[in-house]
C-alpha cells in the first residue's frame, strides 16, 4: 500500500503543467489518477459509488462533512456516503472546501481567487468576491494560488459535488499550509461570518497512514471519537497520544488534521451542533489494497438540530452568578493593573475559573470615567474562553483604543468597567428584526465591517435608522446609507456592570 500511496503522491511533484500555465482557471491534475479522466467513465463511476454507499438521513441540517480524498477505488464509496447525508436538492450559497497542503508549507492559508476550478464534468465556479475579501482583509490568507496547482485534496471532492447536487453552488477553495494552532484559530475566526446554514463546509482529509489493518481501525476510531467530542484540546491530545504509541508504520493519524482543527474552532463547542459518524473503511477493504500498510477513511457529518435556533437564543441569554461576575471584573482590573504598573500581561490560572467562564464567547470591555467613554474594544467572535477574552480586551480598551491616550494611573482609580458578553451572530433579511436595546448589529460589505453594541443605541436615544446609519458610517466606513446594500448581522449581549464599593 505504501508503494501505491507514494506513487499517487509523487504526481503532485512530477506534474508542473499548471504552474507553467498562465491560464486563469485551475486545471485538473488528479484526473486519470485519483479518478477517471473521461466524463462518461467518471459519471458512471460516481453513479455506482452513490448507488452502493451507506445512506444516512438526519433530522437536522448538515452544516459540514469530513470526507476522504484518496483514489476513488479506495475511498470513493466513503466519500459518497458523506455527501449522501445531505438531501441532493439542498441549495447552498457556497461550499467552502478546506484541505491541508500535501505539497508545500506556509504560515497561513491560500484561497484560490484567480479563476474557476475545472474537472472532466465541467466548471466549478469560484466565489471570487469572498476569496478576494479574505485575501485583502487577512494577511494569513495572502499565500499564492500556486499552492493549489498540484494539490489533489480539494480537486477530488469536486466531481462528487457536480454529480450529486441538483443546484450547483459556488465554491471557496482553501488550502491550509500551517500547523500553528494560533494561526488556525485566526483562520477559523475569519471564516466564522460564513459558517451558517446557508453554506456547506467540506473538510477534505484521510485518516491514518500506513499502519497495519487492525491498528488502523483502532487509531482511526480514537481520532474520530476525539473529533466528535467537539473539543479541540481533546483532538490534539489524541493525535499526540496516537503518535506516542509507536504504532508500526503510522505516519499520521489524520493528514488533514489542521483542516479538522479549523472546523472544531468554527464549531466552538456550540450545543446546537453535533458530529455524527456515517461510515468507515480503509484501503485494506479495497481489492486494490493490502492489509499490511493501509490508509483510513471516515465519513462524518456535522448536524445542526432542528431546535438549533432555540438553543442559540438560550445560549445568548447566559446568566452569571454573582461570584462569576465578580471574577470577570477581578480579571479585567487585574489585567489593566498588571500592565499599568509592571508592563506585563496578567495570567489567569484556569484551575480557578468556573466552567461557565470557560465557554468560548466574544466580549467587549468598556471603560468609563464619570459616565463618559474612556475606551472600548472587544471581540464579537472568539475561539478562546470568555475569561481570557476579558483579560485581553481589558488591556486593549485601556491602552490600545486609538481614540484615547493610554490610561493613566490617576484615571485607573476612577475608571468604571462594563463587560458585554456577546451571543452568536445571526444574519437578518429585514431590519424589522432588529430590536433596539436588545440587539447589537454588525454591518459588513466586501472587506469593510463594523459593529455597535445594543446599549449604544439606547444610551444615545437613537432611532433604528440612526443606529444603522451611525454604525454604517462611523464603524464600517460605508457611509450613512451604506447599510442598505450591505450584509447585516445581529447578536444579543449580556451587559455586566461593576458594582463599586
């Protein structure tokens, strides 16, 4: 099996047709190797794969799938079972296809923005607008499209999409080149605005590489169980644990683990989302493979329960005990004091933090003196626990708000702190859905965006039109009426006020 796998990987380096080409579109490099090159034979193969694969129906909506990218004779049936979990007439605005680079390493992600993807079944349209928005606004997405040239992991998913879905959406192809956990968090945070039920996320990855058959089954089970847990730390610990077992021949537990980690950071332990295993096999189950050195393949779906919106509303209306609230303000004041007097960051001992403050949520920290604004910075999407967001944003509000000079020692003694905990984002289609005083708004268009907290509208006695206008002009930089053709998202907040003695 190693010989076969090394041969298929070697084509990624041997073929340089795309890199020498100046054409805009990304031409196929895996056709004729990972799957049939002819349209008729490929269509026939796909028909057989979908007719014979495991069929699974879920009551909730499929938001993402994890699906293999090996040659169709090895993993095609498992991949078909992943796509089959989605009703074929489902209409998505976009399909984000995310894979980890097999070809080159780079400190970020490469999103393809120079044209469309081509397969023997035709053209897959790339959403250039989203791709450009990511590249123009986030430095860690500015890696060359050449990363896609010889990479097979995204390409092999496209024929499944073209054959299966009744309506063809646009795609956003993303190759991850880093294994830096902090950069992967940033990638997930950048993708968060599109991580909703209008779009499908396809994570392209095989599982264990080259252990014997029996050992592969066990390693792949452990890795899949860690993914299904929705806990990023458990997933990373499992990968490390698998490596430490010295399993014969095991090169990796999951070749696309960075893509899987991105999905976990997107899921952010959302109680409305649940992973479900669909099917499993490895190359030893194929008549073309052997059982001495195998590659594992899982099909896994991420499901949003039908009660997902209700669950989100409940999570947005978090309540905090008096002790939890006091601890958040202690963290905020301690972080400012530590930076002000010692010029070092305050470190919170996680062992002293209650579970409710370890939930990954966004937050804004607002500073006031005699009722007047003195600083306000926050993060309304977060891949970090609430207590750590408050720790970081308190310092940012005190020293990094460009509207004010850094907080002085004299001011620190007089400053009042307000913490706004941010609930999940929800895209709206009509401004009548905005409730003044309840909802914060986030307005974005192209690569510009800005937000205002709900209490800003009530404190200033604004009308809805003023709330939209000021946010559009002063925060998003789109002009007073810019909100009218922009995307608007709303979120709930829990506002905590410091009780001074």
